[in-house]
C-alpha cells in the first residue's frame, strides 16, 4: 500500500531536483540590423550606421522560465510603442539615429502582457524579472509587470548616474518608472571551480538552478543566466554578448560594445563550456533560440557529476 506521506516526500524530492519546469522563448516582434552591427567592422560605429546598406534579420526575444516559486522572465523585450509613438525616444538625435541603426517590425500583439496572456500567464503575476542589460529592447515590457522585482547588476545600473546614458540607448524615461521595483545587486565571490574567471556569481533562487554571471562587453554590466537542472543540458542565456552562438566560438566581435571586454567574456564563457561540455549557449537575438532550448531540455540521463556539483 502506498502511504500518502511517502508520495508527498517523493514529490518534494523530485521538485528539489527539478525546480524549473520549462523554459519558453517568446518574441516581441523582430527587426533588422546592419551586417556590420552583428559581425563587426573596421569602420567606426557611426560611419557604418549611416552608410551601410546591408541588413540582416533578428528576433527580439525574451525567456519565460517556469520555476517552482513562480514564473521568471529573462528580459522583457521591446515595447511596440517604439514605432507607434513618435516621442517614445525623447531625444531628437536618438529618433534620427534609430531608423538608421534598426528597422523594426512590431505590432500591438507583440507587447509583453499580450504575449504572456496567450501563455495563460497574467503579467501582474510575474514577481521576478532578470534584466540582462538596460537597452530599450530588453526593458520594454517592465511597465506591464508592476509587481515584479527587477534584478540588474550594480555596474549596469550605475550607467544611469553617468552623463547622457541615452547615447548608449539606455532610456531613463522607460527605466526609472514610478513604482518599478529595481534591485541592483552585486556579484558574490565563489570558490566553485566551475566559475573560475568570472567576477563572482549571484544565485537567483538560492537553489543553484538559476545562477547569474557577469559577462560585460556589450554594456559594462551585462550578465548571463546559467540554468542547471537534472535531466537537461546546462543552458546559458547570454543576452547580447553575441548575436549567434557560433560567433562566440569564432571569436567574432560585433560592431558595438567594448571589444576587449567582449573578448574577455567570450573566453570566460568558452572556459565554462570546457568545464560543462554539454553547455548550450543561447543568445537573445538568435532565431535558433527556441530550437537550442528544446534540444537542451530534451530528456537525457541524469548526470551524477551534475547532481554532486550543484
């Protein structure tokens, strides 16, 4: 005879091993960027932005992580008001440059709350969102998740105290919102050899399933999210560290960001992959993101080393 308490205990043990139920890739529209933007160029950024005639497509993704403590977002996508509201960007120079750097394809259905509703998730029920960096295409949905704690690295947040962050597409008007629950955090030292080379870690849920890592370069405080769980390959959501996973292995530096910091972060991520050989690297603007997540979360044997290493 099966005792109810035994069933409950086994269920709790299973939940401890598998705190993340699923990861969904969702898209808040798509855009086009210059080839030089994605693959790099010897030209100064302003020059290729104004003269390039070569465009490549990219999705504007965010990630919906179903954790046992509640749904968690990694980034919040772009707000379609960017194209419908002519004053969304308040600076005239920003409005001038925007359409010379990107071509956006957005509709009202691409708004974060509408997307979550189609998944059966109420935007007001989101209690936690991790922000990889503060660019407008990653924070565009924060106004629609008013109850969420918004995690951002202290170094990234510090840019708001610098002159003219909007010149780097960090738009105060859409970040410093009344009632927004921003929580800048500091990475904590660790002696875990898996994370050697990284300047600390931050355990989001306290259970090892979601660990934030500093990966500066695209912006000074950019971060990545490592998701580990029994039965899955480890997954590293890298935001805009690279636009395609293969470009990181090829050491292809994009046309924006700090090249030296990017190379150092690339090296840290490659070293992490050498220690976690099955690691799946998922950039936010990669059309292959959904397939990468599906392959990583497909059933596989539980790794004894993974269980011991959490």
